[in-house]
């Protein structure tokens, strides 16, 4: 069987592909969790400095920003990659698999970092743009809010950006094709802890108890009615009970139980509705069983909103380069969440998806112990960054 043709890429990018594949695999083999990306940050900073970037470190703890200016324009563009790994034990069997048990790059952040570094090398060598380029290597995307922490540390004060762009790989889609989703592209992500407080008792004497297990079970079932009966049918809401913790003996009714929820929505107003109803349902159900519920609702990642002008620009970059066949048609919004949303709350921009391959080539979905980033798409993703940066910083302000 003939090998599939490689996805398109710039010849100059492909000339350094072996080096960037080796770098990607080095990062993959040495994963670091959120806010622990010290070796990865060292590697990124060293390469950027070698290629002539002004390197700033410390934002968000382990974040790295490389700045390069060409020409005389005062326009500023930000491109972002994430660096952190996940607390998962890898089972891919690759020669470059994680050397650290219980940690792995199961979401492709190693590939995201390598693609932006490959583009950084080319952009520094050619400097075919006019303005300021800020390359953002962000820590702690995986549930720890590294983007928000970089913003809180003054990222936009130090590196003002008129627009920011990000990218994520997507297994199950053709390798090297790009998905552009306008508007609400990724869901918000909130975590909820519901403590059900009752009264413990011997299991043989339930009449003396205020049973938090029975009340908690009723809460689990009642929560499912929120999306079915409160969220408008044409909107999206997700309420998932991922953990139910209560007791440790069969003959003891515990005094407390805890539910842990993941809650998602595509629109802020649906997010607000879900929060209000979860609190109401939990407390009302608990009261009906003679116990009480304390709800700790933690808002984490906001809805990721792709801005219209920047979305149209990203699409046009792909079409001018690859034609319509370079785009994934009718890609729907993604119910997963992404903290690049924090940047897009402050700065207009777009978050694009790149196909990681189909079938065996694409491998399994992200956050799976068998996942691996597809090295064939590294030069394609890097070429997109180059095309986008050169096009954006060649145009007058205010597109």
C-alpha cells in the first residue's frame, strides 16, 4: 500500500522538519504538569534566544514569551501554544513515550509547542512581516488556568496585542486540514462540589438517620432534568456527575456525601441558568429528605468565542494557501473547553483546529493513555503560523 501523501507545508519549514520532530519527541518523553514546565520552558527560551527573539520569562510562573520586531509598523500580533502535560500513565508504546510514570502529553501540547517553535525559526530567518510578533508559550492549560494567570501577571500590559490566535490538533479529522468554527466554538467549563449533610446511623436503624446517600442519589437524578426541562431545546448544556463519594462500610449510613460535577455550556446565559438551577435543585432535593446541601460552584473556563473578523481572516489564510480543500467543512462547536478563551475575552482573535489524522494514523482521542501527536502535521501547522503572521502584519491596522 502506498504511504499517504504528506500534508502541504512550506519548503523552508520542511527543511528543518527532522529537527522539529526530534524536539517534539524530546518534549513528549519528558512531560511536565501544570506550572511545573521548567525543562520545557528552558528548551523553548533557549531556542527563541538562539534565533534572535527577546525572551521574557516568568509570566504565569513558567510561561515564556518571545518577541520579534521587523520593519517599522507598531502593530502587535500574539500567537499562542500550550506546554503542559496530563497526569496519565502512557500506554502508546512509542520509542519516545513518556519517561515519567503517571505523566504524559495526552493532548498534543508537545506538538503545539513544536509547531510554534518551527514557525518561530522561519519567521526570524526571513522577517517578511512588518510589526511586533509575540509568541506565547503558556503553562497550565489543562484545568489550571495558565492563560488567566499570565493575564493577571500583566501579559497585555507588557505585550499589547491587537489580535491573538491559537491552534489545537483534532484526532479523527484528515491530517493537516484546518477547522474554522465561528462564534461560540468551545464550551465553558465549571466544576461543582455538592456536599450533602445528613445524620449518620447504624444501617439497621435507618429511621434514626438523615441519609445523605439516598438524598444524593435523588439529587443526581434530578440534576438530569435541568438540561431536559430548563435549557432551551436548541441550546447546549451539559451536567455530568463524575463522582459520588459517600461512606466506606455496608452497615453504616454516613453523615455526609459529596457529588462532583462538570458543567458545560456554549452561551453565557445558559451557563448562568445552569448554575442557578443546580443550586436550586440540590438544595430543594436535600430538604425534601430532611438533610441539607452546600453547593460550591466554581467557574473555571469561559466560553471560547471566535471573533468574526479574525475568524474570517484565519479562514482566508487557509483558503489562499490551500484552497477550500484545506478546510474541514461544517466543523461543529466542540463541547470540550480551552483556557485560550481567557485571552479571547480580552483581545479579538481565533482558535483554529488542525486534523491529526484519521483511523490508525490519527490514533485515539486526546486525554487517552494511547494518544500521540501526529508528526506529519508539524510542518503544516508551522506553515499556517507563518502564513497567518506574514499576512496579518502586512495589512493596515483595523481590518
